[in-house]
């Protein structure tokens, strides 16, 4: 808490066992990339997506983590509904999209990892049987990669996918990035 108010970046990472919290920033269907601004304790506009693109999943971060890019670990939540900015969703990992990009806020020639955890909500009724990335059609996973490349392309973020990792890889990333 900051001055008696809640900072969403400081929530506990895990709620129970391998179940972790995700703070939704940009909901499925949004054409705006929103970003949590701790000083405001509110969502702010990061940038509009390129024309014609919308988030195919809920996008957010895992609280109390810090990735190599200096931000909380990114996560996309796969389910057939859209949440709302600021909602905290209990999730479980099904995999990770391994990626690197140029360091936009630092030395542009330097490459940094910016992996994205792939998760499903614990309370997702239709996603209960989804346990690993192989439960998701390959075509859909390919579309997620293309979305990730296209959504970053016009912002000077040369994103390069490095492949997929397992749910265990995702949990290892989360644990290695924990700030608690």
C-alpha cells in the first residue's frame, strides 16, 4: 500500500500453490494498450494499437515481479470473454511465449528478453480442460505470435519470437522474477 492506498503492482504474486494473480491492463477486443501507472493507482494509455488490430486475449501483468525489461512480467489470459482494466484474475500457467526485443527505453542496439506467460483463469468454465499449450490449436498460437509482432512493430520494438515454453517454464520465469 502507498499512503494507505493499494498499488496493484505490489499484490502477492501467488494466491495458492501454482495459482498466481494477473492484473488486467488491456481487455480482449481493445484497440488501446493500457498500462498500470503506480503513481496514479490507475490505468493510463500506453498507446493505440496499429489500425485494425485489437487484443485477441486479455493482456496484463503478474504483480510483484520484474522482468529483464524492468516491467512486471507480461501475461496474456486466454478465455472466451473480456475482463476489465484493473481486474485481478487468479490464473494458472499453460505456457510461455519466449521473445526478445530491442531495449526501447535503454540502448536501442541491446536485445532483452520480454517473455509472455500464457495463462487461463482458474474460474474459466470453458477453459477447465486447457492444461498446456498443445491444448490450443497451432493456428491460434501462430496468430498470437503475429499479433505480438504487429502490435509492437510501429513503436520501435523489434520483437522476435524465440519459441514456446511449457507451463513449468512459465512458473520458473514467474518465480525467478518475484520481488517478494
